[in-house]
């Protein structure tokens, strides 16, 4: 007999302290009892998300799963582009020199060995392979972007950025190089404060993260109101349109070359590079965000494979009593039930099992975007009624 943890689950969530997952879709659409249970689970999750989105600090950690919903490349796609489904001659030659087994199709491990090799050796073939691989990564992360495929990103930003003006601005931290969030914001008429100047050519300066935008009336004594739809965007690993100037500053530039592109390529040196400029400011803000009281952090499409981001988040989940962590991943059920060797998934699953405020939702980025409640659609009466129901609900 298949146990509840072993059977295939399409969409579900696990609450803190719960032994089982609550399914959001009835396995048998003709079963009224299953339909009623799925409807009840959806209502409960919606109420949890509604309360979470209204916490004082709302933080998003977006991983590659978000970009893949818009057609972005997976790590396997990057491997196929750089090395080839059938390894290319230069890839085989390079692998032989750096002692990499090409059966282990891990682009991060391969490029790590390549970079380590070039630290102590001068080799034209290996150097050329590294440059061509970087060009492939740049191309793969730029070529797929299609405004027509950004519906999930637009829904996600539209619902999360419509917060009360007295709350802190939404903070989005992303490991992705692409421009999905920026283009989605443009389509919405929203504003992403990304650390770059407001005038062209746009130059990076951390001071711009401290700026905000208000709507000032044309006359009267009113000093203005905060503009809706403004959020902070931190590109933790850089961006495909960041370029390093010869004199040092970072500027926005279309189609930068691999040598001038300012991003942290997939390799094990990400930890060290993340604590250099221009990434240092984003890392500092991330480390501070997970320690803030009354904070909800949504980890969406993030695989917990970057130790320098996963370690602080795990530490915060263990020590920050005012942090609510909601982990959303299309493989969350399998990863949180012990079928992974990733220590962060195991540790966070154990925390949730001990009734810490760690939630797991098995859903794709697009499905989760649709689950999010629209805060602006609630009238003050609706909000008050929900609050009363929450207080008076019997345990």
C-alpha cells in the first residue's frame, strides 16, 4: 500500500507541525469528499497567504524555477549549449586537461575546474572554452526573453507590490541573470529600484537602493504620497545587461561581451565573488532582510544549491522567531520528504516538522502566482471580516 508521503502529488502544501500534505487538487474529480477537502485546503492556504503578504516586511528569493516558466534555460540547457549533448571536441580536450568526467553533466562543477586550472596554467584551448561557455550562458539567458511569455511574472509582481503604503516596499532578490522581472515591471507600469541611476546611461550606485518615489500634487500643502507598484530588485549574481567600464563603474549595456559582462557565472567561486562589488550591497541587504522582525520570505523556484544564500536563510529560520518562510517549488513534495541529498531541504523540512514557521508548497511559479490573493481587491470591510473570523474561529 502506498503511503501518503510516497504517492504522486500534483499540487499541495504542508503546514508547520503537520504530518501530511494537504492536496489542493482532488485526485478524483468525481469524488465529492475529495473535492470538498481540496476546496477547504485551498481556502486555508489562501488565508495563510493573505496574512503573510500583509506582514511588515515581504521578501522574495527567486531562483531559476521562476525564469523557466517564461522559457528560461535550465542548468541542463546550459550544459548542452556549452559542452553539447554529444560533447564537442574542445569540451573533450578541456575535460581531459582539467580532469572532468563528462558523464557528470554539471556545468557548475566543470567551469569550477576550468577556472581553477587557469589560475595556475596558461592554456589557450582551455581559456577559449571558458570564454565560449560564458558567451553561451549570456546568449541563453538573453535570447528566450519574450514579453508575451511574462504573464506569470506580471501576475506575481502585480499582486505582491500592491501593499499598504505604511509597510516596507517589496524586496525581490533573484539569482537569475535575465531581465524577466524588469520587463514584467515595464509591462505593468511598475518601477523596479535596482541600484541604477534614473538617467541614461544608467550607472550602478548602491545609494539608489535607498531612494523611493512619491506622487506629489500640483498644488496645496499635501507633501505627496508613496507611488504604488514600486519594489526593490536585487540581482544577487549580476545581470545580462551589466557591463564593467574600464575605469571601474558598472553601467547598463545591451549585449555585453563575456569579458565585460558583470555577472557571477555558474562555478563554485560564487561564494567569494558574492562578497565583492557590485554584488556585496545586494548580499548585505539579503543578510539583513532575513533577520528583520515580522518578515515573510517567499523562496520561489530556488533549489537551495547556493550555499552562500541557503546557509543564512537556514540560520534565520532557526533563530529568527518572527520569520515566516514559505518555500514554493514544483518538486517541493519530493525534496521535503527525504528524497534528496540536499542538506538544506532536509534541515528546513525538520524545522517545519517541529512546528517552526516553515511552509512548503508544491506548485510551479505560474500556479503559485495565481494562488496569491490580490490585496487591492479586498475592501476594508472584507479585511475586517477576515480578521474577525480569524479571531473567532474555533480551534
